[in-house]
């Protein structure tokens, strides 16, 4: 029998915030001189993703006492993979037929995107995100954010389950989420520090821009905020069992 834990609470306003973040990024790419701050839409979008995923994970564990990792990944792949596969192969076909100057490393781009490691592929090959504005950018460049989210989906649920298992209940019999909060915020701070250390003024910052390690601060900040939000809802007795479809 299907339980209501298969769905998550709808959080009013998140869809609008994510849409605004995407619009800001689009405006930045249309004219980076006028909309120079538009790139901030990326960390905003990643923070919201971290919030939503963590909110779902803790809700399921709190309701059932366990977390179905395989089912979680099945839902992610079912939601993301069909569109991703169609886009990758349609783009690859177009490049092969009409834009053969982009054929170099085409299959590597497709495979690494399917494996959610495209950002590290770009780093390993010395690909500059910012030089792409010169007009020769790859149509796959902007998928680096999807790679980071895919890596987050793979690792973060396992960390949460381990933490909740090790620090399962507090003295009042409630689920102890402090460990998740402190680990998320601690790793977020370390990621931000690493970004600051690796950034070298006057040089191409693509390594810092693409890196999972230097970008994870925004997703983990969202994860920490999700834990605090749940604690507030429970304390104020406003935690509702009303569940609606969710998307990440």
C-alpha cells in the first residue's frame, strides 16, 4: 500500500523563486554588462534544491523510520533522464549535421552528462566557462549545474541516513536532526572557504566556478535551512500531514 510519505509538502513561493533565479541567469547571458549580478541566480537555485531535497529526506525518515534510497534515485532518474536524454541526443544530432566545428569530444560530453560528472570533465579539460561568451560556446556548457545536483543526490541522502541512524532519538523520543544541521552548515562553510582560497584574482575562475567542492556551499546552506524550518514547524505545531506532489 502506498503511503503518503511518497509525496512531499508543497512550499508556497518556491516555484516562483526558482523561476526568478533562472530568469536572472538568462538575463546575465543575454547581456552580462547590464545584468552583471544575474549569475547569483545559480547559487539561489542550488540553495532551493538543497532545501527541497533535505526537507523530503527528513520527512520520509521521520514518518517511516527509514529512507528508501533506491526509490529516491528512481524518482530522480524518472523525472530528469527522459528530458536529458532527448536533449543530449537531439543536440548531438544537430551538431553532427549542421555544426561540425563542435564535433570534438562530442561523445565525451554526452557520456559525462549522463553520468552527472560533466563539471569535472570541463575542469579536467581546462574548459573556460567565461571565454565561451566569445561566441564559440558548447551547447552543453550550462549542464554543469545539473551534474552538481546529481552528485548531491547521490551522496547527501547517504550522509543524512547515517547521521540520523547514529544520532537517532533525543531524550524526548523525537528525531534528532541537530547532527544533520551542523554537518550541512559546517561543510557549507568549508566549501565557501575553499572557493575563496582557490580563487586567484586576474586568472580564469572556471575551476572555482565549475567545482562541486567550491559550489556545494549553496546546496548545503539550503539543506541546513530545511532542518531549521522543520524544527520551527514542529515547535509551533504547524507541521501538517497534508502532502502534495513536489519537484526538484
